């Protein structure tokens, strides 16, 4: 079965790109890859991928978050689902508002010092990144899902098929 969907993989680790690319090409997806935020934005503009898989932390602490924010807020990309790859722990929530959960966790649970919270709603299936930018301001970036590194092929494929 030939899939014609195009997927953008963004990671600063070429080995991760190669592994994910191999998994997805075996499923029939077209793959484009980038190793930086700037390259990813340019490829997304020219290639129009159907979905993006982005690393949470790349060459800078904020690069993956900034890329996800660009994809979530730029009108050119708002309909492109974004899945984040990470080795950071993801908090599970049953709260119907993942951002509210993240902010509650920071304020009420005395976790003000956390720079990053990754939250996934186990019931509704939404997810997001709550991070402090360089000025200490909280930024919420919605994403579709998180995939743990090292990537499990079946979970990756299931998530992609869910959002495509």
C-alpha cells in the first residue's frame, strides 16, 4: 500500500533522522529532513509536508520549542500536525485543559523552577509544551503528541496514522 503523505523530520542528530526515516519509508511515506529550525521552516514552506516530527531539544535549549511554536502560530502551518520526539519525561493529565494542568502544576505544586513541562492529555489526546523563555515568561505551545526516544516504530506509526 503506497502512501503519498509527506513527513518532515527535524532533529539535530542525523542518526535519529536516519532511524525515523527508515521506519517511515518502509511504510511508504515520503520523507524530508532538516537539522535546524531555520532549515525546517524553509522546507515546510517549499515542500508543504502533511505532518512534522520534531526533536524537543536541538542545538539550543529552546530551538525545538520555538519551531513547534512557529508551526502552531504561523498561518502557513497551522493545519500541519506536529509530533514531538523527546527523552524528557512527559506528564500525563486527565484535565480537559493541558495548559491549565501545566500552570497548576507549576504554581500549586511548588514547581516554579521547572523550565519545561511536557503535558499529554490521556483522555482527550491533546498535548503541549509549557516552557519558560529566555526572559522567564511562560509560553504554551500546543502539539499533537509526544514520542519517546528511542523511538518505537509501532508507536510512531500509530501516532502518524492517527493524525493523518
